[in-house]
C-alpha cells in the first residue's frame, strides 16, 4: 500500500465515484475516510517495520519516504476538495434550473415533470393523488396600486407559507405570475382540501407589511383541487380541472377552496 501506485489510484477512483452521488456530505465523508485510512496505514507501517530494509526493497516505484507519502495525502485532500466543488456547482446549477428565483419554490418545468412522475407512481401502486391550483386574489390591482416590489413581497410571503404548510413529500411551486401549484401524493380529496383550507385561512389572517411605505395589505387566495383517480387519469386534464375549479372559486367571491366535481370541462 505505502508504495503502490495501483492502490493510490484506486483511492482516487473512490473519491471521483463519490461525486456521482451529487451529495456534498458523501464527498466530505469519503474524502476524510480515505485520508484517515491512508494516513493510518502509512503511519502504522512506518512505525512497525523498517520499510527500506533490503528484505522489502528494492521497490518497483522507489524507496519509501515520508515526503512522497505526504504528497500523496495532500493530493487526496485536493481531489476531495475538487470533488466537493464539482458537486456544489452541480447542485447550484440544478437549483437554478428547477427553482423560481423570486419565491424559492419549484418552477413550472419541474412541477410538470414531477406531476407526471407522481401520477405514474400512483397508477402503479393504486394510490390516490391530489393537485391544487392556488391563485392570489386581486394581484393585478395590488401591483397597480402599490407597485411591483409590493407584488414581489406578497408572492414571497405566500411562497413561504406554502413551504410551511405542506410536508416535504408534497411538491409546491410557482406555476405562473401569481399562480401556485401543490402536488400531494398519497392524499385523497378530503385531506387535500383540509390542508389547502388551512393555508387559505393563514393567508387571509396574515396582514403583509409593505417595506416601502410601511402599509399593511390583506391578501387572500382562491384554490381549486382535482384528485386521481376520481377526477380522471390524465395529467393535463387533472391540472386543467383544478385550474377551472380555481376560477370557479374566484367567480363565487374569491377567498375560498373549490373541490367539487360539478365543473365539467368543454
């Protein structure tokens, strides 16, 4: 081990393979374990045997020296640092590609892909799946009255409430200007309606203070729900149905959740 290029290069492969997990914790743990193991082997070997004795030499790659071993250890740490930097950069690029920059929620492209995946999983295992389309009420009027910075603050606040209101297994994202979508795997219509209703109550009871003038605005949301398999099995139709129910909530006075199956798409 202490004088083998094959073993040394094998450790490099381990470090490189760890980066394929795209997890910074795996990179750090692997790098530290490789360094600790190599150092322990070299230290133990050098302390118990005269490795430059004629019994063990000549080596194929030269005699043992601490300077060469330390150089190898430094190279391992450098490779681990590069692996960590690569994974950090990849995670940042992935976040930029899948997240909405304003709210920090997932963007429309990710939501579409995720909904297709969750719907396929629900079909395979015979599970229920619900989707909610949520829209901020009178958002255009808010923008016209208080400016776009106030609109941005409102969207960020609603986005923060969405993150707090739903489990990690649920997927919440910004689907359009003031429109949000929540995908709820393994959730029936009744349960989904309760969760979205709690969110509606929270938004309606939380005044938002505008930073520019210190004014407080009261926002509400309207939401529509659809559920698999009761409302259909096609992703596009389920989303369209939830969207239509959201508009029904607005027509009925806003600040409400509609989950009835009475709406029929033409």
